[in-house]
C-alpha cells in the first residue's frame, strides 16, 4: 500500500505545484522555473546515486528523482519556457468553421511543442546512459512511463475529447484549439484504457509473485499506480464530468500577458487573426 500512496502523492503534488505557478507574473514563473531547475539538477545527481543502492531507500530515491525530472519537463512546457519554434502556431489559413486536413493539423500541433519533445528524448537518453551499469533503473522507467502516458494523453486531445482546457497551455499556444476538434470520444481513448489496464495487471503480478523481492515489488507497484492514474486522466478527458486531475487549479493570465486582451468576446480561447488586429490598430 505504501508504494501506491507514495506514487499518487508524488504525482499530484509535483504537477499541482507546477500549475499553481501558472498564471502568475512572468517574474514569479521565472523564479519558480529557476528553482525547479536547481531541483532538476539535484534529482539527476540523486538518480545516479540511487542507481548504485540496492536497497528499498535507493529504489524510492530513484523513483522520486524520476518523477522530479519529468516534473521539470512538464514545468518547462506548461510555463512556456520550452515549447516549439517561435511563431510555430500560425493564424488560421481557412475560416474557423472549416475543417483542417489531418496532416496539416498534426504538423502544426507537433511544431508547437517540438523543442519540448526533443528535450524529453534527450533527457531519456542521458538517463539511460547514466544508469547503464546501475544496480536498478527504476527512475528511468518512471520517467519513461510518465512521458508515455503524457504523450498518449496529448494524442487523445489531438484526436478529439470532451474535456480539455486550452487555458492550461502557455498563452502563445492557446490558438492550438483551432487544430483540435472537440468530440465526445475517439478510438484512441479506448485503446489507451485497454493498454493501460493490461500494463497495470502485469505490473501488479510482478509485484506479488513469490520470487519478487522488496525492491521489485515497490518499483512495479509504483509504475502500475502511475499508469493507472494516467488511464484515469485519459478517461476524465472523455467522460461527461468537469474535473481537472493534472493540477489543483489554474489562474487567468495577468492582463499584460494574455494572448489578446483587446478582444471583447467573453472568455476568448484564441488570438484574433493578425489582419484583424492590424486593422483595429489602424482604425484608432
């Protein structure tokens, strides 16, 4: 039971802290990210140290370091420090009520977070190299698990879900909703649930077999818990409920940092097209 509680608390606490920082002034988020970067470097050192410890404490340390390293990746993206190339989210090329081709939508959505994806892969490679001769690699498996479930959730959103708040993204990415269709469900949602449940059952079995030692039991149950939480997150994207699992709450952006404070439409989610903004400016 302790590994399950450990995984659930660490998962919610780290992501909750990140989203508490969202919506504050740029100075506050910068200071928060600098602090998170210091924690990231300590976590990387802790990951290397824990890999040499064949003890229960070493496994827990490796697991929490993996969660913290992934948490830094999440902070770098959702706070807007590492996303994609500048200007990677274009203004609509067609009226908003028309459908974009699938490849056009995927290309623009991917470019908007290309740097984040490359950095995630780089961290994965670095962690794999640092733990090549380690006694265990539970921190690496945690990082890979969280990255995989987060990536599947983003694909789920791309193919269309009922519940997703684009306000949780950095301000300059709010326009991505023009490339995402809102649907009650999509085939990927069911596949994620099936895949996730099978993976959880396999990990539970690995944790309860008589031959499993305490370190294997802890690692397997933590991974299983994180996958199960990822499955729940994906379910909440499509179920008819209004609930935010990733993060305790989000704030509106400060007025000076909103993507378009000049529009009068209630609760805008995207920026006005550039020609319209220029025309408004010239008409003043």
